[in-house]
C-alpha cells in the first residue's frame, strides 16, 4: 500500500510539471489596437500593437511574446497624438491656440480696438470715419479739440493688428505774440494783444501797392504766425516821352501813365523794323518796382519826332505777313 501511494504522488507531480502554461489577454495600450485578440495565448505566441490614426508610437516596443512563465513582458509602448504644423498667420485677425496636437482646436477672430482713452474735461473728442461703433483692424478715427485748444500730434489714429490705436494726440493751449506789420502795408483792425491758436489777422497795402500772398495770417500750433503777405511796389516808366500799348489802348507815358503801372501789370513798347518799315510791340511786365525797357525800343528826341514817323503810327508788321 505504501509503495502504491508513492507511485500515485510521483505521477501527479510529473503531470503538473508537464502542464503547459498560457498567457492572459495582453494589457491594453491607450489609443492602440492588437493584431490578434484572444482570451488566452500559448507560450511563444506574438502580438503586435498598432497606434490608431492620429497617433504615433514612442520609442517603446510594439511586439511582445508570451513567456513560459505565462506572463507578458513589461509593456513600454505609448501612443502619442501627432503634432500639426502651426497655421499661417491670419490676415487682419488673430489665432487663439496653445496646442497644435491631434484633436486640439483653434479659434479665429478679427482684430478690434476698444474706444481710445481720452483725457478728462472732454477737451479731446473723436469720430468714426466708418459707420458703426466697433473699430476693426485698419479702421480710422479722427480727433478734434475744443477751441481754442490746438491738437498736437496726428489728427487721425488707426486700429492696429495688436488691438491698440496707432497714436492719441493731445489738446494744448497755444498762443502767439501780437503780430507785426508788413513793409508798405498795415494790419487791419488788429489789437495789440496775445492771440490764441487759429485766430487770424488780415493785411492791406498802401495805395498803388499790390498785396501778394495770403491776405490773412493765422496763429499756428507752433506759436508762430503763418506766412504773411507782401506789398509789391508800382513801376515808374523810365522814359520821358513815348506812346505805349496799355490794356489794349495806346497811351502817352507823359500824360496818361505819369504814375506808372502797378506790380504785375504789362505795357507794350513799339519798336521799328527798319528793313520792312513797320512796327511791332514788345510786352514788359512790372515786377515789384522793376521795369526793364526792351532793347529794340529807342526813345525819340524833340527834333526826331518832328521829322520821323513814330513807330506807334507805323503799319504793324503782322499785317505784312
């Protein structure tokens, strides 16, 4: 009996030693699939993991073999989301995103500018140059100051790509000293006082002087007066006796034009063409007191005027053409 028991025990041990071990279902890997899915795997069977679309494996092992111990080797595989390239800049807008990996999202928006901050007391105001109360990228607003304050800086501002305005001007009190007169002219009803920005004065010239330039001078942002006009002198005709053409009519210098002509006006002198025995005219303009006689003009003396025909009485050369 004793030997039979020993025999049965030895047989049981031998069967246990020869029993084949199996591996359970391999561990799941997030965002991955297994090529062969079973509840049991024999020793030596191999499984392979594949990352799902949109994911890529790290440096971990993808293939694993069922070990004689009935266990799988330590799984080191990770499936990581793919990274998308950064999107191109959005013209006139912004892209809001901190992550460019698979399944992340982007949001796009247009750039807007909040109303600009203005100083107290309402000395500076602005107006939209486009309909509506919302300012988008490249929209422009215009600024104004309450008179008599001067606007210092740009009169307009533009909504920039970063959502801020390009520049905000300021309103400043500007004064100009009492204006001075001009040569051969005078100020019209000017009071000897300090003038504020944008106030103006006007000028006039003495008799027979011509005002050239702007009649008004204005107090500018710099505290200086804008350009003043000038008074241009009349011209005396530098001959004692002659007949000239003035305003389409023949005039005698010694009687009709004793005071000369004014700045900017023109008179024409008669010159003689000796070869054709005819006369032609040469215009000359008065420029601030200066009048130059044409080279062809010859002033006639007393005896010459008695025996010779004056060019002004000769046949015009243009009639001979």
